[in-house]
C-alpha cells in the first residue's frame, strides 16, 4: 500500500528504475518511445493503443507526426498531470509532476508503465515486469526543495554519467558537468536553458521561479558550487 497520498495542486518527485537495476532504455528509439508515451498517456482519454494506431496510419512515430496530429484538432486533450521536469537515464527515470486531476499521477504512471513495458518486451523478446515494483514518489512541499530538484534532475543526474561519484565526493569539474548536461538530450535542462521547447513540458510555477534562462543557469551553477543538491536528500528517492 502506497504511503503517500496524491493531492490536486501538489508537486511530486517520481522515480523508478529497471528491475534488478537493468537498463530500461537500450537505444535512442526506446527513449523516444518513452517520451511519446509520456505525452500521449497524459490524457483523460489516452489509451495504450493510440501509439500503435498512429504508427499504422502514419508509419514510424516521431514528435513531428505527434505535433501534426495535435494541430489537426482530431482530439481534445484533457491532461491528468502537469509534467514539469523529466530525465531519462540508462536504468531509471526521474519526473517532477503536479497532480491536476484526482488520481491523475497514479493513472498516468500506470498507463505509461504498462504501455512502455509492452513495447519493450515485444521489441526485445522478453516477458515479465520491467520496472522495480511500484514507482516511488515524494511530495515537494517547499519552493527551495523544488528548485534543488530541478537542478538535480536536469544536471546532477546526467552528470553522474561522467562523474559517477559526484554526490559522494563532490564534482571534480563543474564546467564539464554543465557542458555535458547542456548537450544531454534526455533531460529538460535544454528547456530551462531556453535552447528547446518541448511538446511534453509545462513548467507551471517553475516558469515564474526561473523567469529567464539566465536565472536558471545561475541557480544551477550555485547549486553545483555549494553542493546544495544534498539539501533535499529524501526527495531524491535513490
């Protein structure tokens, strides 16, 4: 039984990893598929068959096709949640979500998990669960923790790919970590840095907190310099 109760208007850090810490993304096609699922399943009416139906009609799916589908006005969207931040790592993912409909996070995560697992198992000819049990979640109750989490998910998390022990021993090369995060396409760092607009992301109150890319980048640098990413430890869920 999940201890945390999701409440409309509240923001949550959500995390899950592959069973036995196995990789859940083998290639970029897997990552794109997960992101497409994040968009399509964040809908009151979204179904696990929609990606398949679109692929049958349009061929290989991509975000250009999704945008054209949306622009055609064939379907009115009713989002379950606000997806504020995301990061995909080889064997896990992080999301920062705001509940905007009753039971929205639980419904969204169920659809996303089931849909992606079916895709992954079919592609790699495997059976059984892909994720390590039910997703983990923690409520983010203070704005400063919210800001730390954005820096952690967008920059610190991918930064561990080049400095695996940065959380334990500090960052050896801050400029290298910042540069790596700037170029890493599988987090929302580029959205907050003003380099990309995402079909998936709605920053919500973070658009006011980080009013310009410069404000965001300055905050991230201060977090890295002062190792403030350990301040909200319980919300990192690892």
